[in-house]
């Protein structure tokens, strides 16, 4: 079996691992004015996802940073959560040094490396990510830890829901079959660039899918968010475009839902391929299941394009270049 397919089949295992290895952080959210989550790529997307998941109920602002530097507002009243699957992500280690200088409380998510060493040396709360996966195929670990971290802050019980999700995605066959059908619907246009249109709630899920298309399928993918994109990007939708469109609708706002309907009709008039993926209600289960579906779709696109979804030579070359700069 394809290595990436095998890794994706362990999504349920990753959720269970994070459930079984979670321990309370014991922190009080009233101590902090904001939370900053730092991380990049497959190690950073969990922060964006958890921000969306809790956006309607979390009491302080949450910001996700994917850079070397920090905003000036990050200070002793900021809780910083840093994630790096390898523990050696260059930008995240730079962030760690800066966060330490500013005297912020920190939580660390890592599978080892220098970041794990820093966590031990500074007696920081650390959640262990099991090594052996590629960062982009290890999201079940980091996302499930982050969901529990955030839930603890607002005294919300999510363990039972996460257990139900793990049990549901353990059988990958329904997701594979559903995404096989979706792939067949887009196969004739699969070499077109992917335009992923989301609402605000599914923005991070759309970003995750774009990342998976880019890394797994070695193909262009871009994210457009409603309603903002209706004030600019919609004016580029004339004539025959070299794109296919994946629409992710959380059905959280009927006005945004009307925009999805209009956009679908507008694009289909020009015979563009449009795949609508909507949920009845935006919740924890909806996010996990949508991620799992789209991860499968990204692998099917990679397989069809006959590319190596496992290796990332351009990224490897960049890291080698930077090591000599």
C-alpha cells in the first residue's frame, strides 16, 4: 500500500494517542490577555484550525504566527503555544528565543529535537507528538492536543466527542469511497489549479486542503474566503478559467450560504467544474471529518498526477540553501 495512504489510515490512532497522553495544563485563562500559536506548515495548521473551532466561545483573542518574528503586543500577558513536529523548525526556534526574552508562559507541542530540549531545560509544559510521520500527515496528534488545551481553558468536556470522532474515522472506507466519487467528478479538470472557496468557519480547513494539494500533489491551490472574496475576487470570474472550484460551506450564516449558491451558478454557466462540500452544522466532528475527506482527495489527485507525494525535494533544497546562508 502507498505509504501516504497508510499514514492517513492512522488518523484515528493519532486522535486516540493524543487523548490517552493528554494531561491537564492547569492554567487559568483569566491570567492572559491573548494567546499566540506559533508554527509552520503541517505543524502550524492545527493552530489555525483550533482558532476557528473555538472562535464563537473563546474569551480572549487568538493569533497564529508563521514567521521568525513576533508582533509587539506579545508580552508577559500572552500565553504562547509553539508547535514543531520535528522540533527543529528554524522559524519556530527563532520564535522560542524571542518568546523567552519577553517572559511569556509557554506550552510546547513537539516530537523531539531542539524544541523538546528547550522545553525540558526551561521546565515547560510539553505535549509529546509520536515521531515517525511526516508533519503534514501527523495532524491528528497536534490538533487533538490543541482542542483539549483550549477546551480545558473554558472548562468544556470534549473527550467524549473526540472518542466518538476517533471511532468514526477508524473505518476509512466510507471516506475513501466518497472522495473517490469526488475525484472522478473532477478528474477531467485535475490539472487545473485548485480554487478553494470557504466561509470564515472553514477558512483554516480550506488552507489545510490547499497545503495538502501543494505538498502531496505538487500542484497549485489557492484559498478564497467569503464574504470578502465577493468584494474583489468575484470580478475575475469571467470566461473560461484554468481552474476547478471546491466550495466548503459550514452553513453557519444564511447570507453567506446565498453567496455560495450565487457563485456556484455563476461558475457553472461557464462550464467550470464546481464541487460543493457542505455540512449541516459546524462543530468539532464536522472539522475532523472534512479534513479527513480532503486529505484523501489530495492523495487521489497526487496518485493520478503520478507524482511522489511522500518526498518534498524543493523544501529540502530550500533548507539546504538556508543552512549555508
